[in-house]
């Protein structure tokens, strides 16, 4: 993919985790092992997530993930992760509940093509415990449990233990994967949005007040 400076700024403002650290995807020479590891300088210090790093991801030169749980235990977004053959059908159940409450969202098919993420973006960073409680409320209303294709939420923790960075989530819009219809935003029928940037710009952000109202019932 290509992007303008304005599109890059939009991308970073929505898919916004910690900027002082990010994770790179790696794969062994024989392709038998793969995973993510925090990017570091040769000094051992974490490398920050810069515009150049984000661009390398979008262009397909790298595949990166962000850590959504900020140092102060807040988050800019909530993501619900689905995996397996029936992931889209169950994700749609969640989207229907969100639509009933007039909650904006973005639906992404993951880079593997066999799973996806429902993204909810916030107007400001909010407490991770509150975002997760809100997510559990929506999942319960949709009748979705861990026994289904629902895997986890990101952030995956309410707060830091003080020893780790928390779970990372891979960013969408990853280079060559997008040309395959993966790592990109899709419609409820699985069709890829023709203009990814135009659609992303149309997704509204959720206020903390609306989250509080829903939690309060």
C-alpha cells in the first residue's frame, strides 16, 4: 500500500498504542518458527515506533504490532479478536449489537485470512479496565463466549504487572497481505472496502461518556 502524510497521520492516530516500543514479526530461515519480539537498539533499549517504522509496515517491508496498554493503564482502542472457520459469522453478531447501540467500528480480516478483528476507537485514552468491561458487556449481549471463535480482547489486561509490556496486536494494512484481501478492512459480507483510506477516515471515535452510559445500563 501507499499513503500520503495525512493518511499516515490518520493511521497512527487510530491504531495507536505505545510509541516508545513496538514489536517486529520474525520468521526462522526455514519458516518453521515465527513470532513477535520487541524491537531494540543494539544497546538493548526499546526502539520507538516512528513514522518511518509505520510506513515500512504499510509498504510491506516489515510487519509490526503495537502494545495497546499504555504506561498509565489506559488505551486508545479496544479490539475483539476472532479466529477459526466461523469467525466472520460471530463477528457479525457483535457488529449487530454495536449497530443497535450506534457504536462505530471497523472490521478487519487478519493477515492469515482465517480470523479477524473488530476495532473500536476512542476519542481519548480511557482506563483499560473500563474498555474491557464495556467489551465484555457487548460480547455478553451478543451471546458470544470463549467457547466460540472469540479468542481475546486487546488490551488483554486491565493493568500492568510492572514486569511486562502486555499483549501486542498486529497492525492492519500490511503491505502484500492487503493485495490478497487480508490485513485490511472489510464489509460484513466479507467484501474488501474498495478505498481503505476513505473508509478508515469515515470511522468515528467513541466518547468515554457513551461508554459509561452503556456500562451503567
